[in-house]
């Protein structure tokens, strides 16, 4: 069964600190995505990647970096965490861009204090 | 860029009632997906329906591509249908899904 694993599942970070959220998929999918979810905003696309060693900016990339060192792994990096980045972050994978098969991780709840 | 609007924002049902959820998007797209998010937060794909009508279980989706809208009909609702229903369509040049803000459904026994 398709699997996307996120770590950590929750984290409390200090304002100004560096945070790395990790995502690992065993689906052999080319596409991977990072979304954030805030109350009232649904899911918003931060970064995505369709091939290893390459990432693309989504709709809200400011304050975030992404890294795709291998097909299986996709990280989201907050170099200087801010209060406004408190949210739930979801990673997803898909075999192609058609969106007919998208598998999500369970999410990471990030609280910046 | 692509924008997706969903209505209503929330819906309260008695078990057994039907519901109709709406999704409107700003640009014509060849992709349209409906997702379910459980109260615990997990997201699963319900169905993909870029055009026409599709059924799965008690769910029916109808998408009219040229009018840039899709609907999701839930028949004979059950308490286990409670959660948030998200509509998503293509953005980023067709390389990623862009989501609406969702419709939260609450079904009481």
C-alpha cells in the first residue's frame, strides 16, 4: 500500500530557530508536495518537486526552503521560524501531475513560540 | 493563478439526509479531485472527476468543466461521513493540485 511518512508528527520550535520537516515515501512516485493547513485556508502549496535534486516554488514559498535529495525523501526547511508559520504541514506524493492518485502523510503539527 | 472556492463552508445534517457540496474554480482545468479529511486530520482521495458524472458508494460527483464547477452529492448520510470535504484542481501549470478551503460536514444520529 502506498505510504508517505512524515517526521516529526509534532514539534514546538522557538522563534528564529531552524526547523526541518521530513517526508519519506515508499511509493516510487516522482511528484512530492508540501502543503500547509491553517484554519479557514484549506491546504496551500509551499513547494513541490517532480524529480530528485530539483524543487519548485508553490503558491506560498516565502520563508521556506525545500530539498529533494532522492526520489524517496523531501524535506521542508524553515531557516528562521516565525510565529506565523505555526500550522499543520502535509506532505504528499503522486506518480504524475494528473492528480488522479495522491497520497498524503498524516501531517506535522508545528507550533512556533 | 488558479483559485478554488467551496460552498457551503459548513453543513449540519441528520443521519439519513442528503447533502450537496459545491466547488468552483477560476480557470478551466483537466483535473478535479475530491478529498476527505477526517476529524483526526488524515486526508484521503475520494474520487477523481475532471468531467461528467462519477459514482463511488454513496458519493456522486458531477463536473461541468466549461462552467468551471463541480459538485459532490452525499446520499443517505451517516455519522461516519462527518469531516471536511476538499475539492482540488490543477495549478502550477498542471504540476500540482490547488485546494479549496473545504466544506465541514457534521452528521448527527
